[in-house]
């Protein structure tokens, strides 16, 4: 599949303010929005593309957070169910929190890692093969560190959504760029060349 064309992704929740071209998507969040909608909260911005088979997904997120709990990242879907939410969230003036919340029938299981608040961007990589999923992060997009591993049922990871939200009374800008998806046979060909 190669580079992700943001103009061809499908809006799940379109924000009021955004700029989108083929190579990048910039969103301004709204106050009191969340990464999932319910009767008690309003959904933040979310845009989605479908996935199939084995894949490697990479993404750069750039952000200028305002208040604690401002966050942006992506959601992995297993059918029409959210399987994992991966994001960078403002913890306080000193730290950002990298988080992966994996959902199962018993609820959510959260993995977190704190990093310095001076960072303005984080790269993510998802490696999915035959039910096994690895989430990695990088500060420069070159050397990646594992953040979380988990398994998915036979339905697999069927879609990825990019999201941004501000659960408190705040607004911030974030940009998604350098998104790429490598699927199925291309992964195997790359491994055979090694």
C-alpha cells in the first residue's frame, strides 16, 4: 500500500477545524472531547483507513499540548471493536505519557511510559502478523523501542483510526504525517532479502 493518502481516509468524527492534504493532516481539537463517544461524552476527531492481512504501520504525530490529558494517537480495530488505543498524552508540565490501552472481554489493560514534556513529536510503528501485534515508539523515526505486545483473535486488525481529543477545557493542534502501510507479501519479501 505504501504511503497513506490522508485525503482518502474516511472520517468517523470530523473536527470543526482541520487542514488535510495527501501527506499530512492537522487537527485543532475541541474542549471536552474523548477518543470514544458515549451518552456522557463527545467524540474527538477520528479518521480511519482499512487494513488487511499482515502489515507494518508507521506514523509520526506532532503536537503542541495545552493542558493535562490532551492526547493524540491511533486506535486499532478488531472488526468494529476498539482493540487498542495508542497515544501520547500530556501528564503535566514535566512529562508526557505514552500509553497503550488493550481491550478484552474483561476490560482494558493499560501500559504506560513517561517521557519528557519538551518533546513535540513521537513516531509509532505497529507490526502485525498472524494475530501477534507489537507497538513500538521512536523519538526520531529511526530506532524503535517496544512499548507493548498483544494477541488478536482470527478477525485480526481490520482498521486503524487517527484521533485527537481534549478531555478538559483546552484546545491544541496536532499533525499526523509520514504515515505508511506495508502489507502481506511485501513484509515476507523484505524478510527473505535479509
